[in-house]
């Protein structure tokens, strides 16, 4: 009994260390799990920005695969814990599902049971705002073992709740410090949540509001309606695919003014900064030289062929001339140019020239 008391004190000490150093969560979760003969643990933060998952090393790969296959979109483990969010303790899978359900639900039969993590125990910790944190210990030897671990885990729960809340505040402070660094470097950068809402922005980025950009209540918006539609499409895609995009922005006179780059935050960045899923970078350089094809491709998500055509057309070269020089058909040149117009939000050669000369 004395040894168990000492072990509990050691774990509580690690919990409060994790509160101020959030990067320690994976090791803490694994330590708690191993003390109960379980495999590992997850900390799942759910809020308006979506789901953020921190996993201990032993379950990181299987947890990522669970998410990649889409099981989190209809996860009855989390849903049923949320229904009983007022319960101040840990609940095992067997407390939330009957044996018949565990033997029949696809989430269990197709993934959790074959992966050896069907027997778990978790709790909901309500955050100070609209967020909730799920702490789950995964991979107990049996459902009975998961139930029997509840008293020990319930003893840790108040400390875990305080640590999770403090960790959120640490992430917010980190985000504030990051934006301040952008201010020092005079960079126009904003931190966005998964829906594209501005969480924090540098002063230079904020200077574009009410001119090129709008700080909308649901998401960042672009005053140029054509570019804004592309922004909406890009944000929708990036909710499921970690792929950035670049959007040309024109002013009220339809003159190319800037490019908005959207860059997905890495998993490490998502764990480091509260609710941040995207970085928005506004490029508005004064250099009026014509950029190279590789830069054009990066700025506007063009293929190498589309970028080459766009740069050549911006140099006032004719499609027939290019087709003859490159040994391809005029129809191919026109097709590539059409796609370049669409991706740069331009419709005429003069607009393309005006836009590209701003990003040399």
C-alpha cells in the first residue's frame, strides 16, 4: 500500500510538471498506462476548431490510423462520454457499451479489437470555454481490468483536469509570443483555426483588414469575391487534407495586390499552439520584376507547365510562338493558360501581367 501511495505521488508530480511543459503529455500518459498494465493513452481536445490528439508512443501509430480511417467522425466512445459529461470519473468501454455492441459495432470489430485497444477507460474534462478534453487510457488486458482501474484513475482526475486547463493557457501564451515575433519581423501572418477563423494576427496582417481582407465571424474572408470563393474552397479541402494553397487577391479596381498563402500547421505545431490549424501569410512585396516559373508555381499552385506558360504570356509572347518553340499544340498552350487564369483569379493577359509583376 505504501509503494502504491509513493507511485501515486510520483505520478501527480509528473502531472503538474506536464501542466507547464505540454510536450511531456505523451510520456505522462504512457507512464500512467504502464502503471495499470495498459498499453498507452490519448489526450483528445475537442472544440470549435475540431479535434486535436496527443498520444503516448505505444499507441501513437494506431491512434493516427484510427483517425486517418475516419473512425473519429462517428466515435461512440467519445459521443457516449459526452452524453455523460457530468459524471466526475473514468468510464470503461464496458460502461458505455454492452458486450453485444462491442461484438457488433464496426468501430470495434473492424479496428479497436484487432488492434488490441478495445478495452479502455476515459473521462471528460470540461474546459473553461467551449472546449472539452478526453483523457483515455487504452489497451487494458480486459474490460474488467479497465473497470477496476477506475478508482485509481479517479484519484488522478482532479490533477489531470488542472493540468489540462493550465496546458491550454500555456499554448495560448505561446501563440501570443509567436505573433509578437512576427510583429518584430514585420511579417503579415495570422493564426487560423480549422474553419479559417482568425485566432491571432500580426499588426501588418491586421492592416489589410477592411481593404483586402475581412475578419469574418465564421472565417477569414477576402474582399475580392472571386478570390474569396477560392479561399472557401481551399479551407474546405484543408479540413481533410494537409495541403496548402495560394490565392491571388485583387483590389476593388481588379488590380493584383497580394497573394494569401495558407499553410497547414504540423502536428507538432498543433500541439504547441492552442487551436491553431493553419497559418495565413499575406505576401505583398514591392519588387516589380517578373518572377521565375518556379516561384509562380509556388505562389499560385500551378503545375510546372502552367507556370511556364503563365510567365511566357506575361512576357507578351503569343501562344502560337510558344507552341512552335516547345513542340506542342496551340490547344495545349491555351488549355494550360486557361487553368493558369483560373488559379490566379485573372481573366485576361493584361491582368495576369499586372499580377505577376508584383511578385518578382
